[in-house]
């Protein structure tokens, strides 16, 4: 109580403020994973190597592992059949752990119903829009709606997902603001609400935030994939996003491509109708090197894999500032391909040839593919 009062009064004595930096892969990630799994002396090395091998073959999980919170939960659930292929499954596992007062088994992917509904309501109510532009205008903190319908044990778990944003003094009458433990989980909760809406209503929200709303570019793909009528949503959106002849055609097309490639990273071909399967495979086949990371994260789309590898390999010698992303994507997509190393060396010594004219490339300066 005394510490809280001191903090609220503005005292900073004996308080150290620190900024948590992203971890490096693989050095920092391996060290943290080893600390969670035990030491090499007690036989934990096999579990560690299995975990690191899983990260090496799972680009989505590997990128998330550099975030300390996500790495912690990956280590906690590592024994449940390995790392999930989809980040959506990982987020559900994290929510299961955070929201279940009994700390559900590591293989439990579905969060408990009542707490997740309340957490989704909090996230949805806090997902406010600017009254003028209609685009998202989320505050970092929010004042939650009622938790009275939940048992106290479950209330505590929801509060663990969205703790108080500042110290609270006893006797305060106003509801204190809260902050979700990570922005990505907040976005996942909003996507879950959107995925539960009727198709027409969900489509209305998707259209409202499709253009020029970066906050929703992480929400829209998740919501589409999780929606039970995802094929209808994608069909309608494909027609609606046709912008031929627009003066902003290039910019609008790039935003649509980015969103749909993210859809690919969170789903598999089997989740879609034959027409949408072809649509998404064709999109990957004509993607540009600037989207290399998303292409690597969607390597389960094998129908377009050969064309993607061919395109990225051809452009690697002149990728310049994109060289690391393109090379990393090629290793993820086809680690046995010998031409990767040769092309990369040519780029480093400046002897590479210019990129061939591949459909979907945008040249922003001579000899450079984007």
C-alpha cells in the first residue's frame, strides 16, 4: 500500500525503469529455452534440441520466439505435440493458460468459454474508431466492462490477461484502467469476436477497415480464417477489392496482397474451396521479394511453392537490402537448394545479374526487385 501511494504521488526513488528488448534468434532464444527446460547435465538437451529444431522449421513460431512472452508460453507448451503450425493455435494455447484458474494441460487449445467471452468483450469494446475517419483509434489502456457474472477465481484469470495499467490505491471509487499483456493477444480476441458474427455483419467490419488501417491488418486475416463461412467472405472480398482503373490501384493492390498473404500464413489449402485455393496459390506465385517473409510463413501452400522459389532465387543476386529476408525465405522454403549460396555470394561481391522480368515485380530503381 505504501509503495502504491508513493508511486501515485510521483515518487521514483529506488525505482528502476527498464525496456524489454526483443531476443535474438537463435542465441538468446536457445538460452531462455534451456533455462526453462533444465540444464544439459540433467538430460534436458534432447528436449532443447527438439524445440530448437522445431523452431528452425517453423518460420511463424521462430519469429514469435523473439518476443519474451511468446517464447515463455512456447516453452510451457512444448511437450504438447510440438509447436503449432498456425500462430492462431499458439495464441489459443496462451489464452488457455492465462484464463484457466487450474492451468489447463499443455495440449488444451480451447480457452475456457466464460472467461474468453468476457476477455473478447473487453477487447471488442475497447476497439474504438476515430469518429471522423472511421479508422481504428485504440487507446493503450481501457476501462473494462462488468465482471460480476464470473466466479472470483475466473475473474482473477481475466485480470491476469489484462492487469491494471498502474498502481491502484485502496478506496478508489473509479474503475482503474487496464492494459492487455500483449497487443497481439488483444488483436486475436477482437478477431475472435469478428469471426463469431454473421457473414454479412463480419463483411461490413472487414470492408470498413480493409484500406489504410494498419491495426486491422493483423486482425482481418485471423478473422477471415477463423470464420465458419470463410469461403463466402473471401469470394465477396475478392469482388469488392477489384480496383482496376483507380489512380491508387498500385497502393490498394499492395494492401490487399499483404492481407491475403497473411491469410495464407494462418491457413492451409485444405481449409478452402477449390476456387479460393487456386486464388491464394496464384497470389503467392506472383508475390514480390518484399513479401518474402510472408511467403516463407505460408510454405504449407505447396501448389505454388516451385514458382515462389524460382522467383525468389532469380531475384536474390540484386535483392540488396532485402537479401537477408529473401535468403532466409529460400532456406525455409527449400533448404537443400544449392543455388541459394551461390546467388547470395554473387550479390555480396556485386557480380549478380539483373532480375529477369517476372510478373508481379515492381522495379523502384534499376536492377533492384521489390
